[in-house]
């Protein structure tokens, strides 16, 4: 299991039937296991499986002081991804005098039209642009072209794109939802928005501005970020290890 919620009724029905027949329940995050736990009856063993399809090589860092920060969003363009918050975030950074831009990649789930109206209303259409869909195999190369990654979702499971961005060496500006709450550490390996409450939002903006204006702090956060998953098994390695375990036990 990957998602932290049921996509629709048929998805829920299929998963609930699967739970009845399964010997073990595997998920790629603690948050997904927490979500599905109330539906497992009778109780069965659960296992967190690695989400890493592969490890990613950190990009080569520029030694020059950054004047412009290029942000990227990579994921479905849907209501729950809260791109309105990402736009609000970029707008406030611009108002603080920072030279920022945001490119948005992903399939449009009938959300871009209303979002583009919001962008135009803020006069940000010259720095926030929709770039279409990026093939999954090209995401590491794409991410390496940017400086920072932003994700303001209402909910998430593992968020593989976030982990890719962290390993590749992008500054990550995130909301503490789903598994991000377990691996994202505010001002340690990322900058975290705790909630939409005004005090938390203001703290998030202040922390973000501080990081973007402080090269030493950037280097520390990026070092912690790229090291976070360095020793973790890949998905294939973890699956094989657990299949061997089940084979031995049987």
C-alpha cells in the first residue's frame, strides 16, 4: 500500500478484500500503515517496505552565491496538493525581495485553470509557469536543474518526489503531512510548515527567508538532506529480503 487515503469507492473495496486474504500487510510508510490499521480485522502482521526505487546522486553544487532560486513542484495538479499555498509562498518570498521562480510539472486534474487565475491575479504569471508532464525516468535529471522543491499538500503517503529532491540536493520546503512528518526535520534537513495557522505560516516564511539568505545554513541543511536516506535499502532489495524471510518461515 502507498496512499494515505482511499482514492475512491472501488479502490477502497479492492483494498478491503485484499486485506481479508493477505498474510501480511506491506506499506511504504508508517503513515500509510497507521491509516490502514483500523481496517485490518482480524489483525495481521504489517511491514514497512522501503520506498526508494533507487538512490540518486547529489548534483554538483555551484560555489557562487545564489541570486536567483528556482523552485519546482512535481506531482499531480489537484486540490489536495494545495498549489494555492505554494503560489502564496512564492508570492511572499517575492515581496520579501527574493528573486524566485516556480515551475510546475505534473498531470492536470482539472485544477490548473482556477490556479492560473489566482497566479494572474497576483501578477506572478511571469515567474510561476506550468511545464506539463515529466516522464518518471526523467525526474532525477529534471530535479537537478532546480535549487528548491516545494510541496504543500493536505495529505501525503511517502511522497517519492520529495525523497528524490532531498537525495539530489534541493532545498525542500514542505508541509508536515503523511510520512514527511516522520522524515522531515524543520531547519535540519528541510523547512517545514507546521500548519496553516497565521503564527505557523509566519514562522515558515521567516525560516524560509533566513535559509535562502544564508549560504552556511543552506549547506548544513543540504548535507543533512542528502545523507538522510543514504543507508536505506532500495525497494527491490527490501522486497527480496522480505520474500526470503517469508520463504524461510514457511
